[in-house]
């Protein structure tokens, strides 16, 4: 997998850039939870811990932080077979694009029912981790 240090002027930019990569790969994506959602879709969200510095088992340089994101990947409604097949296709597209995007760690949870904005969807969560240099804007 990748492992480059990604440069972002803000955490918001990192989420937007990640959503744009997914959209380019054919997975409609948002860098936030939209008010109205029509799957298939991916929503890029902060993960826990969102931002961390130097940990005992890792080496980070000054100004470089470990950032964790999660992508809620939601399949379209339909028969169970259709939804499962479509979700598998979305996972392959997303993981391939995210790996090319330089994320150091990518894991995909087993498919399950995910609730978002009061509705339930068949989906999965992709956990992402990267080293990121954050810059402040004057």
C-alpha cells in the first residue's frame, strides 16, 4: 500500500480531496454528511483518534501528524443479492483509488446495516490512516 506523506492545508481539505478521489473512481462521495443522500455513495468522516502526533511505536517528524478517516460506503437499495454485488464493486473501486492516493493503512469492515440520517443502508466502513503535513493559512 501507499504511505506517502500527504499535504493538506486543513483537515476539511483532506476529507474533500479524499471524496474527490472516490468520485473520480466512480463512487459518488461527500466530505461531510449530506442533508439528502441517494446511494450508492461514500461519506468521508473523521475516525477515532482523528489526529495524533508521535506515538511510542511510530516516528513522526515535526509538523507531520497521523490522521485517521473513515469512509461510510453505502450501496443502493434493491434485492439483497444486487445490493451485496454492488457494494463489492464499490469496495474494489474505493480501495484501489485510495491505495493509489497514498494512504498508509486501509481496512474494510464486513458489510452490515448502517444508519445515516434516520435511514438504514447496506454498507461497510473503510478505515484510512495517513501521515499528513497540516499547514495553517495566514
